[in-house]
């Protein structure tokens, strides 16, 4: 094999290797893009769920504030509430033993 043939052969091998390597990177990039799209969809779903949970929390807080305002408005009712709460807590502790 003469020198020119060796040079051409070396260039052809390097070109083929570069094409294979470029193709591998292209495939990896496309797979990463697909995974990114999946993760972004999951993130959007999680954000939607978070909004729902925050709305539920706000509703629960509003209900709790309403209950507290009623109890604060009537001392006798608050005392009765505290008494019942203590009884329930005692029963709960008894059951756990």
C-alpha cells in the first residue's frame, strides 16, 4: 500500500469514527430531550397537585379560624370544648396502652 492510500484510509477511518461518535451523541441528546419532556410533565402534575393541596389547606384554615372565633366568643362553650378535648385525649392515650 502506498503512502497516499494509507493517508486516504486513515482519513476514511477517522471520518467513520467521527460519524459514529456524532450519531451516538445525537441519539443520547434525543433520549435526554424525551426524558426532559417527561420530567417536565411530571413537574406540571406535581404543581397542579400542590395548588389543590394549598386550596384544601386554606379551606381547613378558614374552618379552623371560624371554630376558634366561635369558641373565643363564648367562654362557657370554650370550657366545654376544652373539657371534651381532654377526655378524648385521655381515652386515646388509654387505648394506646
